[in-house]
C-alpha cells in the first residue's frame, strides 16, 4: 500500500502512541491513592450509523458482534478530576465478521461530576492504532478502501458506587476509523458495547 503525505504523519503518531503505551513502566502514579490498574470485559453489537449519530442515540443494529478483553494502566492523574490512561485489548468478532482485532489507545478520562460523592461517573475518549487479523467483512462491504490497519477511537461512560469500590460498569462505542482519510482512505465501523471492569491499586 502506498501512503500519501497526509497519511504518513498520522501513522507515525499512532505508532509512537502504541510504543509509548508498551514501554511505559507499570508503576503506581506518584501521590495517587486510587487504583491505577484495571482489567475489563465488554461485548457489543455493530451499528451501521456514524459515530456522531451513535453518540446521539441513533443506531441501526445488525447481526455482528464483538467481545473484548482489556487491560489499562493510569499514566498520570490531574488531582481528582482527570487522568491519562493507556489501554491495550484483544477482541474477537463473530456473526457477519469472523476475525480477531488488536487495539491500543491513550485515553483521557474526566472524573469530576457534581454527584460523585453519591455516584461515581467518568467519561473517557481515546485514540490509538487498531489491527485486524483480516480485512473486516462489514468494512469491506461498506467502504471501497477497507483496511486491516485503522485508528481505534473508543468513547466510554462508566458508572459505579461512590468511594473506592473496585467494580464498575460501562457503556462504550468501539470505533474503528480512517480519521478523515489520514490513516486510511476508507473503512471504519462502530459497535455499541456494555461491560464490566475491575480495578487494582
């Protein structure tokens, strides 16, 4: 595949982010009294609507599914209102698709909400590289230039009890994207997912 000038910087940035996640030492965040590692599991269903439409609640579900096992580490915490996280995951597709997917992402998570003393909520958005073991069938059917390599851009909302409870539930949009042709000239998909996560200090 020949990369255009606009694609090359984007791929370099994504590769650098992936390497940074892989090489970052697994140590506690200085001064942090909260959990700094987590593992999670989520399952989702594909929707043929765009990312911004999914966020608004507009979905067109089809018979294709994903299950993902995740591991994350807090890189840096800004007091008690936001933190940077690195996440890696392996995902399995079935239904209209049949392949594995490897993803990594750098996420910014916002934690400061007015009701946090009674109910813990966070919102996170991330970006990183995504690699599929084969060209995803749905992306190949819906786009002229589907690719195994795209950007992974998860959007997530979590909910859990206040305090230091180790368990939380979350809803996530599992989004693969060409990022307006910066990473690939076509392709992309959205899965709406729900999951559970366990945190560790």
